[in-house]
C-alpha cells in the first residue's frame, strides 16, 4: 500500500548515497576523504542510467524492457532526491545535484555490503554499508569464492576472513549476491 507522500521513508541505500555525496562535497575536510578519493568518477564506471542520455544508445533502447527499467530507476532516484531535499534542513542538501546523487547511488549499488546490525530490541536488521577495502574485493563463480564477510556477534565490527588457504598474490573473492553464481 502506498504511503502518503509526506510519510514516505527514504530507502536505506539512498541514505548511504546521500552520506557519500556529502563526504565527497567536503573534499579533504571529510573524515572519509582517503576512501572517497579512491572511488571512480561516474565517467569511469559502468552506469547504464547514462545510456538513455546518449543518442546512439537511447535510439537502440527505444521501447525495450531495458529502457523501461532504466526509466524506472531514473524516476526512483529522482523521487528519492526530491524526498530528501523536501525534508532536509541543511543548505548543502538543497544544492545536491542529481548527477552527484547518481554518482553516489551508483557507487553504493556497486560497492555496498549488506551488514547485520543489532536493533534496540536485540533483533537483527540488514543495512547497506560501504566498508573501506572490503568493497574492493572481486567475485567469481561460487566454486572460487574464498572469502566471507559478516558482522561480528556483538554487532561492533565488520570482519572478512579467508575460508580457504589463500596464496600470496591470489585475489580475495566474495559473493556479490546471495543465491547467485557471482
């Protein structure tokens, strides 16, 4: 059931993207600057959302299911940014551009891990997180996955560990999505 517009809550991934965009806007003043400075610019990462803006790919995508999907993703990002700007109190929030938000959202989509954190009622909740260095791991077929990452039992740390013996120079491979072969 759809919530009234004023009661709608932002997706957690969008919240992480806004944090990332803010950290980027702070430059060297950001505590996250060493990490944020390693992230690629939008021009240097795959971003299918840009395909609809380019004449050659836009024409090829006309009336396709992929085009419809990309249009929905763009609309969702636009809605999330609009919701944030409507409720934000800082002057920075009002100036956050769609391009900066899309850069951050793309990095979150491509680099975040779902982490379990303890809730106040001692339950657990999955939240997206950008753990520096762990987001640089690659993936491969499930038979080659050699590393696993998880929140510790006290919900105080994100820990990655090798599940098999890893040789010097060998890549650490994590599953990108549960239930898939990569």
